[in-house]
C-alpha cells in the first residue's frame, strides 16, 4: 500500500448523495456508513472524511484536510484562505448555481436593502450578510439562524438571507426575493501547503480531471449509425450546427460509419429524421465521462 495519502473532505448533508454519484461516474466508488464519518473509497491513496460543507473550508485552511469539496459561499463565510482548484457545477436538485437571497414576507413594506435600516435579519451566513449590508451603508441586527429560517419572518425577524436553488421553499412560505447576495457553486479547494506538495497536487489534478469528465458527460449520449455515402451531406444537415461527427468507411465502400455526441433530449427529435434520410442501424449509448 502507498504511504502517501490525500486527506479529502466530502460534504455531508444536501450535497452528499450528489457528490457520491459524481465520484461514481468519475470512476471512484465511495461507500458511506451511517455510523462512520470516514467513508471507504476504492483508492488507497485517498482518505475521505464526511464533514458538513459549512466546515470543510475551515478545516482545509487549517491543514486538517488537504482538499475538499464545498461551496464558494462557505469559503467566503469562513474567510478561508485556500487554493481554489476547480468549479464543479452540480447540486442536489439541478446543475444551476444556488443563490443566497434576501427575502421578506409578501406583504412587507421592505422593498430594497435600504429599507433594512434598524431591522432584524436571520441567516446562517452572518459574515456574508454583514458585508452585504456594509456595502450598502445599512445598519441592521444580523442574527445566526440554526435552521428553519424561512418560517422566522415576520414573527421573529423582518427579513432573512437564505439559500435557494429553485425558490420553491421561499414561495411556499409566502416570501418574496428582494436581492441576490451571491451565486454559489461547489468548488474543489486545497490547503495552500498541500498545494505546494508535488504528489498531492498531481493527485488532485488527476481526480479533478475525472470529475470534470463525468460532469461533461451529464445529459449527453453517443449516437452511432451507418450512413449511405451518397446521403452524407443530408445526414450532416440534420445534426445540430457545429457538431463534427467521427466518420469512417465500412467494408462496403458505399456506406459510412458515423458517430456523434449529442444532448440526450435531442435524440428523440432527430432520430426519425436520420432514419428517414437513410441512416440505418442507429444505436444510442450512454456516456460516463467526456475528457476535453
């Protein structure tokens, strides 16, 4: 077994399942036990630790972890001095970045950040909210929220700063968004000293390459077909603009083998047209990774 180990923080909670899935598509199998904070991974050179995303940036900065996956928001909230290696655009519900927003009850007379002067705000990101208010020359009381932040307005506070991905929870609690403080996505970060270590940096570069490849393949499939050589130009016109399929000759000189990567949602629309234009033996196949 290798004596060199990369200590890696895996986010516990809302991103946990999506992270394990991403690693699996990248070729790394992580097994999480309900009784352990140290998930098993099928790479003897990586030691995983399951930690709340809110804390990972701090532990990476302090060197307890060599690297980790956490949100840009928590890097900022923890004032973490770390090396940002890569953006990993994935989340629990969609591939869109999450937003930290300022929200108030629908019937509130607060319509802009300036209306928050002297008001009370609940949030999990106290530092971020304080900086936001300071930027707008507004003084308000910002209190830490331990959870269920959406239900605190208007009974306990005048406004909240909360994270949202779809906005459904805010609407369900009769809240409207006043402003967006930050758009955040998951980042792969490293400890500064660990980043200076050639082996650890190379290990991270290899891991991130595969994670990015898995993300690039998300929502895409491969399509291969046999195409009459005389119909080649007609077939190419059916494919989305800019696509450059791989084309090879078959043993029958009158036919070509054509392969292309497409958005999965497009396949149902163009396959009938490809068939009508003369393509045969059309095969759709899944993709795990696309390495650019």
